C-alpha cells in the first residue's frame, strides 16, 4: 500500500515523550466519541491482547468507543524479570479482566492483579 520514502498525510493522536512514541492516524478527521463512551482516568476496564512490541503490550479495550491501549513493560509487574516472564507467555487473544487507566485520551494501562 505504501512504499519507503512516500510522503503521507496523517494526524497525531497522541505522544509519550518518556517512551519516545508518537501515535498517528491516517484518518484526517477525528472520530467523534461521546464523553460517556470514553474511558475515564483511574477507571478499571477489561481488554484483549492484540499484539506485542518490544516495549509494550497492545490491548483492544472493551468499550463502546473501540479504543486501543498500551501496557508498557514497566506496568506489567513490579520487577523487570517478572515483567519479562509474563510478556514471554502472553499471546494475542489473552483477556485481561482488570486494567487501570493511567492516562486518559492515550489509554495507557496498568495490569491489576490480586495476590492469593
């Protein structure tokens, strides 16, 4: 569909200076989402793993707005080794029941789990 060096128009939908990520959309008009359909900062949501990157887990958030979110590696577990182990067993389709919304709009998430 695209080739290397091709110039395309896109819209910046979010950014994270700490992780040096920019979220872009090829849709030039913003999608209209009612405020009631947006996930709120601090709310608990569920979602399904869509994919994995070297720095995060990409999640399809279960909401009316069909949002995508990210769980960065540092929010998977308290220790780097445990986060790496968890990430090694995660596969697309895995369901998270309790995800905490850390940043509204960009939908950055943290996994909440209960210790037995």
